[in-house]
């Protein structure tokens, strides 16, 4: 019950922020940027428990300049920031005493996961408005929700017990239906229902059969979001932790909620690269 109440509260706040994008995208984008910063801090302290010392400089520089660069230069700005971050990470590895290969590799890891993957969300909202981003979030969250509740109810054979002991085949199948359902809900609410939101791009403008397109995207997002969930479980198992933090109580940390969404962001950025030229 606590998990459900917390989740519904977060969704309510998110929905209010989405409506505000009709008049100003900036507020929502700054929330995404803040979430990227909090997630990076959680990851930093999680890996620090294993005696690793990721360098803060590349992470901080990328976090600070990412949003203005994306707003000013779009995809070129994002690629520039990513390149600067990688260059700084290598410079720290070359010139900083006591900064070994593990520290360097974990710095690159945190730069990608979660900072740059969250940056893809900023890139999409800046260039295309909210609908591609919302599609990724809704499909990933519905996939996670149905997989969790129906998997817990039906139980059955485990998929990867050594990585994530609670995940079952039943939950994975339920997650596919959840992804499709989340995608269709976005279409019904924001395209068909015209709920006010920054809809700079709608998929009904880009494809001839938007319902089928949404359905296929929902299934694709469900697959990659389940991979994202498993990836986070593997990272936590390697680090010897249950949650990345206790920021959200029974939900764990912010990274515990973003794990599947980060992969959904990547998926949707690739989709938009073909349907509108993200980069």
C-alpha cells in the first residue's frame, strides 16, 4: 500500500508539471535536470561504498552545461557536452595522481548512466515537446507496474534468479501488456483527448496508423525497460546494495524509479532520430 500511495503521489505531481508545459517547458525540464543530479549523487555514493572514487569534475561540468547547450544547439549541443565530458574524464585519468583505471571507468559509467541518458529526455522535450518523452515514461511505468503486481500475484518460474530473484516469466509477459497499455493511454489522453500539454510533435502527424504505431512502440519500450530494470538489479548486486538510496522510502532511491525509464529514453531518442532527426 505504501508503495502504491507513493507511486500515485509521484504520478500526480508529474501530471501537474506536464500540464504546465503548455505554457512553459522550462519548469519541467529543470525538474528533469534536478532528477539527473539527484540520481548521479545516489550512484556516486553507491559506488563509493565499494572504495571507488569517480571524479566529480566531468559529472559536474556535464550536468551544469547540458541544459543550456541543448536549448541553444539541440542535438549538436548534446553531442558536444558528451564529448567534453569524456575528454575531461580522460584528462583526470591522465593527470590526477592516485586516480586508477577503476575510478576512470566508473566515472565514464556514471557519466552515461544516468547523466547523459537523462540528457536525452531534455533533448526530446526541447526539440519535440512532451509526447515522445511521455510515451517512454508511461509505457515504462505501466510495464513495471503490471510486471510487479501481476508477477507477485501469479508467481511462477523465475527468469534470472541470480540477478533479480523476484522477476518471473508471468511478470515479464504482464510487462509487455503494460507497455502497450501505457502507450495507448498516452495516445488517448494527449493526442485523441487533446489534454493541454506541449505537443510540438504528435505521432499522428508522422505516421498513417498512429494507434498501431503507439502499440508497437509500447511493446518495444516494455522490452527495453525490463532490460533496464535487470541492468539496475545487476549493478546493485555487484555493489552489494538493495536500493540506491532510501530517498523515496519503500520505492528506494530515485535511481530505483528511473532504471527502466533511462532505457526508455534511449529507445525513444533512437525512434525520434528516424522520425524527426534528434541529432
